C-alpha cells in the first residue's frame, strides 16, 4: 500500500493546473510601458507557482520515502539478525597500564570489549585474543558469552611488549574456521607505535606486511582507540652498577637512567632499596622529553647475594617506575691469569705486571686488593673448572686448542669474562680460526691481522711509540677513572692491526691509538670479551709502567667479570633456566615470585623437578609474568640452596609515542576498516554497521524543513512583494 502513496505527488500538479491563472484580455489603449510591466509580473508569478509546485512535490516525496524506513548499508552487510562471530583483539602490553583522560587505558579497553559482548545475541560466538599470548595459544570462538564476560572481568594488564600482528593473525584464523555468516574483528588498543612499528627493519613491521591483504573483504574491522595523552611519566629505563662485580668494603656506584615520556615536567623521588630496606633517596627532576642519570653510592658490608630495587614515586604509568636487580657481593674476586710466556726471572714473566697490579700490595706486603689472582699455564687451562673464576685474563698465549676454546666459549656464553692481551708469541691465524670460526658466533671482537710497529720502536729511543688518541669516557671501564688517567706519556711501540669479522662492521674502539684500535669489546651470550691489541708487559710499550695501568686493569676485570645481574636479565614472560650442580641431581626446585618472593612464606608459584641436560640437571621456569625478584629454593647435598633472579619490564614500552589509527588501518590493508576514536561510541558504530544507517529520521526532518519553506514562499514572500 505504501507504493500507492507515490501517486500523491500528482496532487500538487493537479492543484497547479486547476488554479493556474490565465490573463484576461481587456480593451485598452495601446500603452507600450504597461504591456512591459504586465509581462514582468506574470513571469514572477509563474516562477513562484513552479517553486511552490516543486516544494510541495518534494515534501510529499520526503514523507512517502520516510515511511519506507530506508537504510544505508555497508558492503559487509549480512542482515540485521544473522548469527555473528566477534573476534576481539585486546592490547594488554604494559603501556595500557597508563592513565589517560583520568582513566586507565586497560580499563577502558575492557569496557569496550564488554560492549561488544553485550551487543551479541543468543547463539552468537566470540573470542578474546591478547597481544602477548604465545603464537601457538588457541583462540577459539565460544557461544558461552557469560563465561567469556567473567574471564574478561578477571583479566589484568600484562607487563610485557608485543606486536599487534600476531594477535590479529590468531583472531583471523579463528574467524575463518567459524561457521557463522557474519564475522567481525575488533582491535582495541592504545596505538602505541612500538606495537605497530611501521619501520622497515622491525619484526612487527614484517609481520604486518605478511598480514596486509589477508583480511577478507566481507569482515568489518573496528579499530578502537583507548589511548590518549599521558601527563606525567618518569620512566626508570635502567639501573646498573658501574662495574659488574661488587666487593665488601669498596664503594660501588649504581647508575639509574631516567626518561620523561610524559607531557608535563616531572619532579619525583627516587629510592634505593636493598634486601627490602630503603638505604638511600634522591630527587629526580626532568623536563618533558628529557633524559638524565641519577647515581647512588653504596658500600656493602657483607658477602653473599643481595636483592635490590630502584623505585620511583607513582605517576600515570607506574609499570616503568621500578628496576630490580640481584648482585653477588664478594670478599675476594677470583681471577685466573694464563701466562703465555713464563720465565724464571719474575719481572720477565708475561703476567708479572698483571699480578702486581691486581694484587696491589700495601706497604706491609699484605694485599689490600679485592682480587685474588691465580696464575696458570695454557696447559693447565683445559684441566680447570672455569666457572670457579669470575674472569680469565690470557697474556701472550700463543694458540688456543679447540678443546680449550670449547670450554672458553661455554664459560663466556654463560656469563664469564675473558680479557685477551697479545704479544710476540701469539699466532693470529690460530686465534682467528678457533675464537672466530666461520659459521659460528665469534668470541673475538675483531680478527687479528699483522703486527704494526712504530718506526722508532726498535731503535731504543726514549718515548718512542704510538700515542693514545681517544677513549670511550662514558663506558663503564672509564666512567669513574677517565678524569684521573694521565695518558700523555703512554706509548705503544707494537700492536696487532685488526679487521672486522666476516659479515660484521668493526666495533668502535674503547681505546684507540694514532694508528688503530687498542681495546675492543664483544658481548657474547651473557659474557664479555675484551681484546687488548698490545702486550701486558714492557716488551711492546710502557703501559704497565704508567700510573693508570692499575685502575685501568682493575676496571677491565670488574667490567668483564661474571655477574648474576647480567646473566639473568629477564623480561616478563621470559623463561628462567637453572642449571643445578652435579651433587643436586634430580632435585625438586620451588619457585617463589613477587610478592611472596621476598621470603619462603606462602605457596610457591611452581615446584619443578630437574631433568638431565648437558651432563647435569636443569630446570626451566616460565611463570615470570610480573617484574620483581624471584627465588628458587632446592637442596644440594642435604643443604638448602637459594638462587635469586630479577625480572624487569622492557623499557622500550615506556616510549608512549603513538601511531595514527588511520595509519594503522593503512598498514592492515583491510577493505572495510572503521576507526572508533571514542570507545563510548563503539556500540552505536557497531549497531549501524550491522543494521545500516537509518535515513527516515533525516527524511522527516527534510519534510518539516520543506513545509516551512513552502509556507514562507506562499505567504511571507508574497506579502513582501505586495
């Protein structure tokens, strides 16, 4: 019947024809000007009638069209009440713990996800895929929406970092496996740039590139923005001791790096806690976008393992306000010196100056050094347990047998430190082949080539040799001693030239001569290798006779020495691998974590049995979701043993730089993407996508406007003309 109403459009036409006026001919004298006025009035009258005719027809057309309840529907429209599967991709990286606009981002994200679930009907299915979920974690739709709501309510934001592509891929796979005709994808995120990483060299960018174009054209994608500006966020990006090992009675420096990623200037307190007690506090003030370093000086009074934390006062993102660490405090640091050129004459021994400097005897002949050095020959090296030493220093060792090299490799990768001094007995080909083998990760920072000799070095001239040109003053080796190092009189008569390992660039020199590098560094696994391209005696230069040699050598040993903090630097979600001593056997290991990690009270997070591995026993603990200090307790030889390890957030997540949602839509390459910049409008946007955009209300408004305009034209305009 509604279709017949279109006939009403003829009514204004009939009225127009019926009431159309026809000019009456009246005999009158020929007056040219009166005829011109009559034509002009008649023309205006006809225009008015035609305008009223058009307005009345449009008015009726708008009313009839509104009765049809027309809708504008998208290309993905499947019907208003068809079965639906909704895949919700939820960002739970720790940037979502930030407060924006007075509310926590993750709380807003959960509310938006709940709106999606509330918009589903009986028989519809849904799933929630988290950003940081493992790649092999199942993501299957469920029709038990009430249970999914309960799970969503209990979800907590994580402390990790993750890209968006992996979670979107898992959600898409689940949608493709579904049977419901309508499928929807929701990505609820703060659009932190790190998770989308449009740069070409990032893993996240590569994953997005693979995802590009994989989104089906009939799947609408809703990008829901729960981010916003963060007013105050002073991030504690690192807390590191100046040296890798600490000894009792000696002052140690803890350097805390801070970065203000908030919108406003920050003024907060930074505290140092050791074994749960606050021992020092500093003020930290930083302008928006600025960086600085705050240091603490502390003297450990006892040996053993100490847990600690640097803590900032709370701000809009509390997740990056803490750095946890574990440090071993030694009374004496065990160092192994390998003498490659022994001599019956003490001062001709290759390790003579090394022993002298590391021993640092006092006037009474008693050593006051925290280092306990042991000298061995290269032949002894293969028979020793290397893990008993914090650092190994090799001086002018001619070659490294493969068996010894394998032991050194395991030692360094496990966190040990290796310092190499060369000399006239060194065979560069042996070093390059064994310590930098083709097809394996090298231990050498660079390949040795040939000896470079100063022209006047062999002529016995006083002060002959290459001068020191530069040093990396901010490197941990030099940070505390660079200002006191008087190197003007230092000379090196001979040194080994170096070149980059295959496929690598030559690393920057920590110390450089006029003609080439003097000290190079490589981090291999959890360990450090330092290569000095000259000798440790007076044969190739006068460095051992300079006053700076003693602190310089100590700093190198302390920097390279084995450190628990360096070996076990874990981020949330990373597995912790514990190798047990042989006497422990297949022991049970109980793991305690924050907050119960502070003591042995409470239930352990997990109790695992060690399994055979590499000739010993090993336990892998994976429940490291939260930052803090964890404790592993087991028995070895009927004695309880405790191992501490720290977990810290990845500070890259503290950079709250955002990517524009429209740019994220381009990266996805989806055919139907809708950006929802206000989560409160999500339910309305989804309803319009499913049902279409109603036009009848707009047509009713148009009809009212046309009626008012018709009244104005028919009456007001006419009166004005009269």
